[in-house]
C-alpha cells in the first residue's frame, strides 16, 4: 500500500474519550467495591500500538472544560505518547455534559463478560467538522492514515457528519482511510436507515475496511456467517465469501480484514483472522489464546495491522502482527496495547512464552 510521504502524523483518530471502570480480580460489578479506572475509547485503543512503538499519533476529541475526568484522560493520552487537539465544552451544570463511563465485568470461566454503557450527556456526541481546521491538519500538516470506527460514527448525527467529512478531506489530500465498522445495537436503535446510509458512504471512501461477521451484515447489509457461531475453523470459506461480496459493493477498498473468534469460555478462546489485499488472501487459522480481559482485542488487531502498513512491511506480516497484538492485549488489565517493543509482539506470534532472563 502506497502511503503519503512527508507527513507530520503517521496516524490520526477522531474519538469520544471516556473512562472505563472494571472490578478488581475479575469480579461481577454488583459484588465488588474495588475498581480499576482507565481512560478509554475504541479509536485510541487502535492507535496505542503505533504510539507505544514510536510512530506519531494525533487524537481529535472533545473535553469537558475544567473536569477532573478530562484531566485524567489528557494525562493518560500524554503517557501513551499521543498528541491531542480538542474543543473544550462548558459542563453546563450537574445535568450538563460529561465524559462517558463504561462499567465492565470481564467475566470469568463460564460467566461471560458484560459491559454497561453510561453515556448520557456524553461530550463527544457534540463533535462536528467545524470544530477543527481539517484543511490545515490534512492539507498542510499531513496524515498518512486516518482511522475511525463505527462507535464514533454512530454517536450522533453530528459525529456521523464529522466522520464523513474527515474521510472526504482525507481522500482529497491522499491520506488512507481506515474504517472499523464496530456495530452496536444500542447505538443503532431507531436509526437503522440513517446509519446504514452513513456507514455505506464512509465505507465507499475507505481504503481499509474491517469488521466481523455481524458488522458487515448489520452495518452494510452484506450476507455472512451466523454471528457468534461455533466451529470457527470450518467457517473460514464462508468468511471469505462475505469479503468477496464486500469487494463487489466497495471496489475501491484496498484491504479487507475480519477477525475470527470462538469463545470456549470467558478465559479461553480460539482466535484467528482473515485479510484480503487485492486478489491475495492471508489467513491466520484460529489458535488457542488465554484471556484475562477480552475487551480491546479487536481494536489491537486493527492497531497491529495498521502499524505493519505504516512500517511498510510485506503484507503477510500485517495480519500476523495484528493477530499477535490482539492476543497480547487480552492478557492486560488495560483495553489497549502497551508493547515494550516489536519483539514482545513477535514473541506472541511465535508462541515464545518461556521466561527470559
């Protein structure tokens, strides 16, 4: 994939930042009084692979002015080597704007994970194209890849317009557009027609299109395998057929990718991936992985794949590094990857789990 040269930023993500609180020691939410809090968003989860491994990352977002939660998020982004540009929004009193909370039960064994979204008054829902000088960012400063997901795209009509405008300006200036569909039923309720049209427009501008079997079917209407099915290894051909249908609908997309996951228990999965680049197929057949917290694994896969593209690696390494980043992040308490170096991720790919001294 040919990337734009002489850019200030390797990767840019528009996002709505919030915090996630997770019970300590994999306990259910209603049984605990001890939580871990972290700054989070799907898009910065993706970007963390690149930012921790030394590439330049920029975040476009919104903050509640004077909020201690906003301060907590800013310090977290700085610690992850991410530059951010944001509009500051007045809270407007106790019933005004705030940063969203995700309350997450990681699950354990036969008890599956559950996530409760608490997003009333979310400041990120106000994001609009007019909030940023996009001509400066893409035309003068330069961006190699912009990544967005269906989560920011579906937050509100304003954020949908924001994402579509970013994709359009990115194409104008030669920036590659990455789009992870990330369907969420609660976001789409009573907005199905509107969001199908919006997502189809963004996907038509994308160079890299990612989604699981549910995403392609429910976001874009492309027939695929039964969501959450068993015998994931036996369904690889049906996933390829789904991507072939997507190629027909979106002929300008250069890279299609989907992850493969079969849940044996909350802590034991089969994890694989499929990627198509032009007429070439790359498949990582599902392998056993052990899971501390599954949230963020799909984002890390995308982050690892984009990192490989940005580094100019051969195509096969994109999916291998992506698979390994996903397998790596589910061993962490954070829902984003914090790799020490590339070697740490390649050790995951090679299955080198022996102690190093």
